C-alpha cells in the first residue's frame, strides 16, 4: 500500500505537469484508455469475459467514478497537490455515511465523532481559500470525494454480486474513456509532442501500477491496516508539492489534513462491515 501511495502521488505529479500540454479532460481520457488496454490484456490472460448481467451496476459505478476522476484531475491542475489529493480522500467519509444509509445501520457516538472530525478538517482545509478564487475548485474537489465514495459503494455491491475485480475495472475504464473521448470532440484536442507523450506514459503507467499494488495490498493484507496506509498518498503528495512547486500551506490546512486522515482511519475501524452476509 505504501508503494501504491507513492505511485498515486506520482500520478498526481504527472497530471499537474501534463496540464501544461493537455486539458484535464484529455488527461482523463489518456489515463482511462491506457488502463482499459492494460486491464483487457489481464482479463484475456485470466480468461475473464466482459459479459455481465449487472450492467446497470457497472454503469452507475462507471459514471460516478468517471465524473469523480474528472473533477479530481481538474482540482490537481488548479490547487496545491496536497490539497487536491486530501479533498479527494474524503471519499471514505462519504462511503461510511452511504453504507450506513444503504444498510440502515445506526450511527453510534464514536463513529459520529469520527465523521464530524473529518468534516471539521474539510472546513479547516478550505478556509484559507475562502478569500481567493480557489474556493470553487475546492468545493469541486469535495464533490469528487463524494462521487468517489458513491463509486466505492458500487464497487462493494458489485463484489457482493460476485463480479470479478478486473471486470469492474474494465467497465469503469471503458465508460471513462468513452465519456472523456466524446467530451474531447467538443473541446480542443492538443497535439502530442515527444515531451507530452512521456508525461502521458508516466501518467498511465503510475496509475495502472498503483491500482495493481493497491489491489494486491487489499488481497493479502488486513483491510484496516491497508486502508489506513492508503492515506500515505497525502503525505507523498505534500512532499512532491513542496519540492517540485514550492507549495506552502498554512498551519490550518495542515491541521485540516490531519483531521481528515484521522477521521478516515477511525471510520474504517468503527464502521460496520457488510460482505458475506449481504451476498
């Protein structure tokens, strides 16, 4: 998971660097299309077919995940890298709330405090931008976290329905590629230079390898430990932002990021689980 954390942070770096050559929609397309080809080759090797009876679930997962990815990439291009990544990592908070609603679980005091801590962190993180034009981008980043939480809930439901992970990733990549590809037709398409190609290859490879490392981590590790280590992406993104772009954040932003990380870890520990019993 630490390897995945570094690679996801590197993906963010390539998005930020690629913004000088491509729009965020183009970056979503190339990242998704690269992943689509790669996951299809894996499916062929594992003899997993693309045929499914749960196309509605895949459609909702693909749509929510694609819009979340587009908003996330946009935020990376206009916000400090650490801020954009942290806002997207509010997804576990929204996932906890959505899971409680779907399965009609009752909130207990410790979990309520954990979720409240996370949203206090969001306020602290966005507060420094209230007087600047970055507030709108910050709110879009928060929406990307909400939509990512919906996408994760759909993934959990697909898993309970017995869908292989590779098929779920395949349909997400397909929908994201088609959606961003159509959007590109109504927008400007930039020529791919040698430098731009290297950035796209870096974006596609880090994103794909990060997904593989994350999948492996959840397969062999304890969910609570792996889920907690996922927040290492925020730490690595902060370091990359400071080194590459000399990004500095006020103390309230660092405090907000700490609250969001602590809230996510506590929510993972305190939220009820729904797996085998719900198949």
